[in-house]
């Protein structure tokens, strides 16, 4: 069972999105090991597209022009799309942005990401035409499923857990994972959020989890549990903030990566 922990004076989290990263944060990536790094992308589109060039398009369609050019550029860089969705609904986290796309893209190394960001052959004007703002987190994979089923529905969760002296997750985190598994959930990807490169949350995110469910009823059963209530109301020990999004996965970005590599 999850035990309740209430901190009535806990200040609310503040989220900010941005269109450009902070140079100091980007350069900080050079201190990371020469190993794969996952960029966790949380994206919000403009209400209206901002550019005559993309007149007649929605902001999402304009951004897709950038996305396709970016995937083609990365197809020869060893990048890999872990998971993505463009059909999203927020289910927890009242002050968080209503993101409309989420993607977890693995780069071969931090230097590979910087090379793409600074010198990559991608349509940056299409990106700015469609993008209202982005929350970009440099992350490290902790767990990943080899087989990813695109049927069903997923839940993307972002946990802001206060660190402790033993640097371990609280007991309720594993209990919550068991609740999801018992209701048909399967961990697709879990990663540690290491740094906020673009946009930020004042309550620093620590863990991101993508769990796939066979159907919406299974997800709703999980959300109806006492365990879910304790987490959504931030009544779990050391939990400073919690976001959750219902999302239907897509493989279109992976398709573009594969085509570009041919």
C-alpha cells in the first residue's frame, strides 16, 4: 500500500516553455559521458501558424515539416526514436502546459546532439512557425522494453521526487509500478531526467515513465485506485510534483528515420 504524506505548505510548481535552449545548459552536456542520451521532448504548438510560407497549414503541420527534416538529418547520426505521440490528453498536473506532442529521441552521444542542434540540416523556420514552446529534458534510460506495441493507450508520467541521502526512490514508487502492471500495464521506457535544456519546472523532474496499457479501460482502472489518488494529490512521501498524460503512440517519426537511412 502507498502511505499518504501531506505537506500543506508545499508551494505550487511553475512551468515555463521556450523555443530556444539556454547556451549554458547546452554546453553543460559536454560534461556528460560519451554515451547515448535521450532527449525527452514535450511540445506545445501555436494556435495559428506564424509564417507566410506556411499559410494554409496548421501549426502542427508546419512543425511536421521541421520534424521530417530533422529525422532525415539524424538518420545518418545513429539517432533512434524510442517512443512518440501526437494524440495527448493531460490527466494529472493542473498547472502544467497542455502539451500536444511528446517524443523520446535517443542520440548516440551528447556531442551528436550538439552537432545536430548547432549544425544539423533541418528546417528551423518550420519549427519556429509551428512551435509555441517546448520543455526539453536531457535524460538517461533506466529501463526499456524491446517490443513496443502501438495498439492500446499509454500513460506518460513525470515525477518530481525530492532527493534523499540514500539516493533511492521511495517505496511507493515501486508499489505504484506494481499497481500498473497488475492492471495490464507494461513499462515501455523509464528514464532519469538529468537537466532541463529548454523551458523549465521549478520543481525539478527526476523520473519519466511511459507505460502502455491494452485499452483505455485498463488505464482508467489504474487511475481509479487509491494509489493513483495519493500520487495525483501529491500526498506520497517526497513527491513534489506529478504530471501524467494519456497518449496514443505513433511510429511515423521512426518511419522517417528509417527511410532517411536507406
